[in-house]
C-alpha cells in the first residue's frame, strides 16, 4: 500500500498483487515512485494516489532517487544507472511513467546498489557492487571520480549527497565517511589543470 498523508488524513493506494517493493522515492511535488524486484517502476501522484501507473524497466531495481529537477534515477541489479530526466519536473506534469524519456549512464559494474544526486540532478553518486562509489556528470555522461573506503575491505553500500553538492556521504556496514567539498578550491584546481578559466 502507498499512503500519502495530507494533514491528518492518510490516503492510500494498493500496489498490484505480487509486487515486492525494493525502493521508494518522493518528488518535490509529493509524487511517490516505487521500484519492485521485477523491474517495474510505479508512480503514485500526490493528487490521485489511487491512480497508480507503471512502466517496465526490464531490469531488477536496487535503489531510487528523485533529483531537485524531477529526474528519476534507478540503480539496477544488472549494473545500469537509468535516468528519466525531468520526469516529475512540475506539479502539473502527470505521474505517468509510460511517457518518461529514458537515458542510461555507462556504469560498468555488475550492480548499482545505491544512488543519490545533487546540484539539481546534474551530479550523481552511485555505489557499485565492487564496493566503490562513482561520481558522475549526468548531463555529459562523464565519470568524474571514484571513491572507496581505504584501509578496509568494507564495500560502500550507501550514498548520499547534499542538494548543493557541498557534502558527500558514503557508508559501508560499519563505516560512515563525510566528504566536504570546497567548491572554490575545486574550481581553482580544475582551472590550473585545464590551463584556463572555467
């Protein structure tokens, strides 16, 4: 059952029989996106949660995230990081997955186990089955860097990113690491490397 609470009155929508929920996310307008173990994305509009709509992703889903610009991100068991750009961009846009445009980042791992994004959805952080996390420029489909927990064999299993991109958090089973990004210093370093103002 999907429940949207408006004030003190919960409104619910039942998932079709036989669905095993593995991931959920909520958009800025209140739309709820649910991923099931079989690779189906279901969307419940905040205005009409009883009208559940769906699309077959065709691959098992591990995690979901919705960015500030309304992009739905899905990390999958077969190593894909699928993005539906601006799927939930405005409160007026219906929660209809069958009309979403699909893009896939070229992640080269067996499985994407966790995903989050920042900077309006333009930067994506994904934890992979090999225990590392990758930082992606979603708009240019470019890998920006790879993170790991040094000094341990502990794999990264959870990721989070501040909406403004200023902080990244990665976690394994017993280790949590927060990385604070000084954007001015980072920009200056990139300009020196590129030999020009960026």
